[in-house]
C-alpha cells in the first residue's frame, strides 16, 4: 500500500494539470463584454450591439432589449432568458447575442446597462423632413415638407405616407420626369415609448422625502429598482399602478444613492386594476400547499407566481392586495397543471416579508385554455419528427401541406408510445396559445387524435454520401419532390447514410450539405453529383431503394487578398424554404426578419462558371468569402423556388466588394443593384487622377457637381475604360451611367 500511494498521487496531479491546461485553452481572454459595430457606419448602415459572454452549462443565458430611446441617446440592456428545462451540453461555451438598432441620423450615444460604450458620429447630416407620396418601379418618390421639392429614394419602395428624415441634393434636370437625389435617409419612428415595464408609484422616505418614484415590480432584487419620474406629474399618488418606459442610468459607486434609483421613467400610463384584461399566460402550480398561477415569462429565469383571488362568481368587485386569499382547486375550478390566460397586477417587493413562493402579483381573473374540442376530425397529414435544442428527446408531428407557409407547423403529441420518427399519420388538432414551449419549438397546436398511414403505396429511400473515397460522417441530407418547390424533410448524417421513409410514389432528389468545418474541399451536392437545382438528377420511387449514392463534388479555392461579403434575403416570405432554414440551426435571435435567408448555401463561381468556394449564411443572412484571389467571379445562392446571382470583379484597386443578393423566382433578375444597368464596376472611390469604369455594354457617362452642373459627358465602350479627372476640383460629384447614379469623391 505504501508503494501504490505515491503512484496514485502522481497520476492525480498529472490529471489535474491536464484539466487546467484544457480549461485555459477553451476559456476566452475576455469572458463578458459588449461592443457596437460597425465602428464607422455610413448613413445607411444598421447599427448593432453585441454582448459576448461565457455560459458554464452550454445554454444561452441572455438576450438584448432596447430600454428606451431619447434625444441622441439609445439605452440597451441584457435580459436573462428563462430556464425552460433545456437540455444543455454542460460544456463551457461562448455565446453572442445581437440587437439591431437600425440607422442613426444624428450623433448618438449608445449605453449598455447604463454605461456609455460608443458614440456614433453621423456621416450624413439629415436636415430635411418629407413624406413618401408615391413610388415607381424601383424607387420611392419623396416630397420635402418645407419646399415641396420632389426627391427619389433609389432601390427602396416605402409605403405611401411614410415620414422620412433625409439629406437631399438638388440636381439639374435633363429628362422628364426628374427627381432630386436622396443621399441618406431614415424612417421616422411613430413611437419611442413602448410602455414595456410594470410598476407602482412610491413615495420617498428619509433623504428622499417629498419625492415620488416608479418602482419596477417585475424585477426581483434585494433592493428596489426605482425610476425618477421625468417630468414629474401631479396626478400620480403613492400606490398607483402604472405601465411605463424608461432607461437606466450609470451607477456611480462614489455617490450615495439613498433613493435606490436606477433610471429615469420617460412616460407612463395609469392601470385601472378594476378592469381585468387577460393579457398573461400561465399554468396552475402548487407552492407550500397552495394553488398559484405561474406566469410564462420571457424576461425572468425565476418562477413568477400570482396568488388567485376570486369570489364565488369568479369576479373581484374590489381589488385589495392586503386582503388577498388563496383558494383550493374546488373553489376556483382549476387544478395543478391547468393552463390559463389571466389578468392581474404586480405588487411591490417587500424585503421584510417572508415570501418563500416568490409571489409577485395578484391574479384577478382567469380562464382555462388549450381545451380539446369535442370530437376529433382527422383532416391533416403529417410526419413524426424529433425535437431539437430545448425540445430534444420529444417527438412532434410536422404538418405536410402544399401551402406556402412562413414557418414549419409542429404539433405536440401527448402519447407517443406507438409512434417513431418517420411515421406518417392522419391527425386532428386544436390550436394553442404561445407559451414557454413555443419559444424554442414552433408548436402551433396539440394533436387530439391520430392514425398511422400504413398504405402499401409508400416506400423508403436509403442512400449514402461520399466525400471522395470516404463516407461523409457529418452533415445533412434534404429531400426534394420534383413537383414541389420546397424541401420536404431534412435528415442529419452522422454515419455517412440517410433514410427517408413513408414516401409516396413520385420523382425525388437528395441534396447533401457537408459540415463546412470538416469538409472544406467539398461542395453541397445533389444526387448524383450536381450542384444546382435545375441540373439535379431525379429518381422515380416506385419501390424501396437502398443504393442511392450522392458523390460530393470537390473544389480548390484560389487563394489571395480579396474579400466578398454581403447579406441575402428573400423578395417575399412565401419563397422561404423553412426546412432548409431550420436545418442545422442552433441560434436564438428574436430580432431577425422573416424574409432573411438563414442557413442557405452560397457558391462562388469563376469566369468559367466552375465553383471555387462555398459558405453558408448565418442567422442574420450574412455571408463572406475571404482570402480569395483577385479575379472575376459570380456569387450564386438558390433554393428550389428562388435564385440570386451577382457578378463581382476583384482588382488590386478594389480588393473588397459588398454583394447583397435578393432571392427571387428563377426567371426574374436577382442581384442588387439592378442588373439591367450596364455598369460592372467603378473604382477607385475616392479617386485622385484616373477613374476606371468597367462596362458590360457600351454606355454614356455623365458627371455632375452638387449644384447639378454638367461637367463631363462621353460615350464609353464595353470592357475597361480609364477617365482622367485631373480637371475636376476636390469634392463630391455624381456619376450617371445608364439609369444608375453613383456618388464619387475626388481627393
């Protein structure tokens, strides 16, 4: 035993050293910080706030929210995501949550949790106000409120009546109709006070005597969270309950804050607590032997409980928090586990009262929800699919429909004992309201009854994905029906094979997307080895097939100093392929617009139309190709229903190009700006002496100064043209080629 002990201790020490080494490698140097980007935005760039943090259990902890907007200031804070029982990896992970603040037209300070983190200096001073009075094919017509002059907002169709703040330049008109140029603009928000907080008016004591504050009743903290009322109103009294909006101010540790103020309330609205509005959702729970309502709350990870106060008629003629009582399930007609919609109000946090159940409010009215209908009509068809993320381990029914819907329709199944993944069923359902389950899974209803479809006309399609001579061990396979312009289902590949069961007779193809982190030299490929939808091979399924093979096409990226980046979105939400969008996604972001092209492959083609690189769009529709050779390329992105292309030329004078794409139906133009113009590229900008203009076809070029004076006009040939601009003075000019006008800076 004496000889074994030193050896055991040595092994233990080596293990601990190895663990500490691994820990130091996975932990980032900065674990928690907020940032604003881009650093120097243009007038049309959206401003983003990002918060980067480390989670100890592998689950996301926070989301960002805009607290308030006042003159030249935007206040942002982090909010904690609720603990909804998600299956976490238990691995220390780094997360980033992002909030889009839109564009700014004036110098603007951005605060995070009350602290100034960035000042944005507007690069385009917007000194005019106007209203959109109409629109043309690809621009909006804007009327200046002061002068009545008409301006055009290029490549943007705004609703008539939209109020816009902008900077405009008047030009000398050559053709009719003629519109002046908008250099930058921003849509004027109709409301900057969202009334997103609940509070109670309290009177100050001791050093704060004579003052009134609004105390936030939604925040459970050791100290009250009080907001200064600005401007102070004389119609408020202690005890009034209000909905309000405000922003947090920086906490100065060197100052004594006797009033416990954390911010300023910019607007408020009195709440009539005698009028009960069922605006909350929850479930009946037990705590300390009493029945309470637990609110489904997106802003707190702590159980938020309401006492249930009703009389024999399920009404409350006189609401008085001090006389609140708890009733058993027989008295109030509910039982533990019942889901309800309810109304109520929040009560003041009292640190002197023992509140083991963390009761934060009084429920004054309620009604049961999610009640199954009498009888059950099986009028839908669906397929059993597994849950992901926080719904891992559960089974759902995904409705099979030919309608163009914005999101996948999932239905929760109470009894899954006779079902397995891939089963096809007929079912009936009833709708449910959104709750904590629907935050992570797009559940729209409950399955009330179902029957498995076991007709002999269904078959299975089994195959494998090959990366060269090896099985592709990580990625996904998507199944397409030749007559349906959306993916039917995706299948995660972990062992090189894929299985699609219960398929009716039809023509199908399989699209395999490799894990881009593991298979850097292979492209997303259709059966057998095609990379585009229109050239994909289809197989007629009239029997079970077990030998289908998809051979991933390889490529070699030309390396250099170039970069192409951009954003991809759908022209209409009806074109969005939600199966592709949800395939492999693990990000949470409530701010993303529905028409953003999420999780879509993007190909980079050379001048021979051969693919030389690929990537995937992120959760915000962004993509980038970096470190590529300087050459002529074409960026292509497509789904079965839409396609987008954009020609790009990288040169030594123009090594970085922004290429935004709009996915449209295949027969329509898809790039941005409009491909009908003849311009391919123009550089450098700013220019000193020689300006290079590359054209697709012969075209006229005209150059104007900011007063509209014509300075140059000549015809250019297709290909590369070089213009000597030595005669122009330094300043801003407008270059018009075809129907496209470009701002040019002369240094």
